[in-house]
C-alpha cells in the first residue's frame, strides 16, 4: 500500500544500490552507444536498469515497471496499467559521461496518472531525495537520517528579481529560458544537469526552473512528486498539472516553482513575451 512508509524506505535503498552499480562504471573508458534519438546509452544505464527492475519486481511482482530502457512491448502494454513504477535508471547520461557528478537515479510510483511516491538519488554526491504524497519530502545525505525539506517563498521587494534563483538545464535550455531571464533581469541563474534542478526547488535552494526543451515522463515523475510534497508546483505553461501514462510519453514545456505567485507571474510573462501562445 502506498501509505506504508516501508515502501518508501525500500525504494530509497533500491535507488542507492542502483547508484552503486552506476559508479562501477564512472570514470572508466567504455563504449557509449547512440540510441534511436541520438541520445547516449552507456553500460551504466543498462546495469542500473537491470538492477532496478529486478529489485522492484521482487518487492512486489504485481506492480509492472516502465523504464527508459524498457522494450517496445512493455511500452505498448503500459496503457492498460493503472499503477506502475516509472523509472529513469540514469538521468543525465551526458553528465555521467562528462563526469560532472550531476546525474541521478529516478524511481516513481504512478497511480491513475499521478506520481504518488518518488525517489531521486545522486550517486556521486550520496544525496537521496524522497517523497510520498500526503506525507512530505525529505533529503538524506550519505546515509544520515533523512531531514524534511520544503520550498521557500519568493522574497518580497520592489525589484522583481531581487533574491531569486532560477535553475536551467546545462545541455537543454531552450529559447523560453532566455526570454524568462530577460524579463527577470538580475536574477541569479544556475545551470545544472538531470533531475537535480527540480530537487533544488524542492529543498528551497532555488525558486524556479523552466524546462522548455523536450522531456519524457520518466525524466520528471519522481522529481515532480518531491517538489509537490515539499509544497511546490510542476505545471505546464497552460497552468495544468503534469499527468502520466499519456498516449505520448513526451512532456510539454514545464515550469517548476516553489512559490505559486511567482509561478503565475512567470507564466504570465512567458505568454506575454510569446505573442500570447505557449506553443514551443
């Protein structure tokens, strides 16, 4: 049952152990293949995928698993699933290859199109973010007791960008990100890889993250659960919550914010500077 905190503890442990599998390949010379969309695939991706799928099925064989590395048959079958694990075994493969440390293991539980449990583990830094809908969100560092995290309110002041920190993708920032920084002059901007950007908002280290380049459902689900359980929002540019197990697994552009008033202001400015349309 989702409300059982034992399940969250188990998923944390699975993510940490998958991270250990990934680190076996970190910094080593190896074959990097190109997938159909030209994105990179490493031996570490495959090892983490196999490990996570095996452990999740052992935990509860009745809950199917959809992973970024799932085969076509599993991807076709998932439309009949009401409850399933959604996994990105190595989010930020480019960061893994570049050895920046900014890559994660993402595991989410989806129920009726909603992420209700999520874990994002950062193997190179031994950080583990986790959340369960209705219970809250936590961060654990190097095996120490997990501590509660919450988003922060946007700072008050006459200057719109005073004290604000925005995060953006290091490799996938699109034109809307540039526009947003232009309409919030003076904001502190941080560039980062993987689901860590969502987690910075969740723990109150950043205020807003706009993702206008394509993502897939497995890229976002665990982190969305963490942000929302910490009091924040993950919204489409039409101010709708993101849902899962869509016909198309690609996501629309997304805005993640800790403060809803800031999210509304940013979305209004994005639309205003995009001729009234949020189509990217």
